[in-house]
């Protein structure tokens, strides 16, 4: 079976729970906030992995806190190599 190359973004989705959708100029308090991996390339790669299909995932990450978290979570799911921005000195892992 051929390997699928996936190029695109992986992001950290911020999921905020609120009691209701606010109306214009309404302030409401959040009930909770969680983070999860998201983005077009991550979603596609995750589906291919669930179906146990061969893939090669390349997605840019930054060198800040969220970039490092994205890279860590991708590696925990076995979705590497990851394309990392060149100013970190690493191109392809």
C-alpha cells in the first residue's frame, strides 16, 4: 500500500465551556477550558492512523510554549516526523 504524505497545520484548539452563547456586549464566565490537538493535517493524519493506513506527517510547529506542546503531543501519538521551523536549527526529524 502506498504511503500518504500529509502537509498542513497542526494547532492547539482551546475548548471553552460557557453556560450559553453570549449576546452582543455580554460578559459571561467560562465554566472550564481545555486544550486538544487540532488542525487540518493533524485531523487527516489521525484518521489515517485510526484506519491503520501508512502515512508521512509533516506539519510546522513554532518554538514557543504551544509549539513545544504540539510537538510533544504529536510524538506521543506517534505522528512524526514533524517539520520544525528553521530558526530552531532542526528541519526534519
